[in-house]
């Protein structure tokens, strides 16, 4: 009888001992913001890798080809970190770009020469503005440090891509999104960029403009240097 009581006590202690661990595991779940950013930036990477390969294959301008190659390299490297972090946090990543991103890729597939170059740069400008905004949102609002770190590492890379695109757009006569004094793309009056979108009207970051120019491109004023 005494043995049974002891067994019961041990069982109770085991359950009590497990409770804090279970609670800690539950508390470690990433926030909605962190989850949506991981998913959105992964789709950005999928889009950029595909679009970068298209630029190398179909681009007429050598700078378009060179930027495409750089984007493939940088976004492949970034996505390796995104995927490993998502796996650690049990975040399910999408297998494909967003529907809007796929429309852009389909459009680019049907273009060639100078027409392709201009459409590619326009799409990239729009996508990088949105990706930068979403990344800035994660840095300011994210709670999972590993995800915030991804955003902090990604921001200067995205900004360098955007700056290179602005310079190329100016040589090709393509309107560019308005920028702030610091050179960071401004929202241009668009809605706040909640990454992941969840089927809202506002497109997810990563080159989702199709027929319309990039946000804030109504006037073809060049970006401030």
C-alpha cells in the first residue's frame, strides 16, 4: 500500500516537473507578426530567385543581368537562414510565391529585350519598397529575437538592392518610388505593410505590381541622392 502511495507521489512530481517545461514551450511560439514575416520574406526570396534567373536569361541590359545574378545569390543566402529559423520555430513556410508575385513572373516570361528590362526594373522597385517596409515593421514590432535578427540582417541587403535599382531606373528613364531624406523608401501614401497579407487587397512584399507602376511613382522625379 505504501509502495502505491509512493508511486502516486512520484507520478505527481513528474507531472509537476513537466508543467513548467510545457509552459515554456508554449511561450516560445512566435507571434503572428514573426510568423507572417517569415512566411512573407520566404515568398519574397522565392520570387527574387526566380526573377533574378529570368533577368540573366532574358535581360538585354547588362546591368539587369548583373543585378539579377546578385539578387539570386543574396536571396538564396537569406532564405537559408529563413528556412532554418522557421524549422526551429515550427513555422510552416509557403511552397510558392504569392499569386500576385506569380502574375509578375508570368508577365516577365512573355517579354523580351528592352521591354523586359523596363518591366523587370519596375517590378523590382515595387517589390523592394514593400519588402523594406515589411522588414522595418518586423524590426520594430517583432518579438522573437531570431526573426528580428533576420530582418536586421536583411534590411541593408534590401536597401543596397533598392539603391542599385534606382540608379539603373534613372538610366533607363523609369520612374522610381519617392524616398525619405535618409534614402529609405517611403510608404508613398500606401497602407501599412503588414507582411503576409492574408488575402487582403494590399499585395505582399516582393514585386507584386503588374500593370501599375511602383507606389509613389506618379511623378517621375528621380530619387534624392
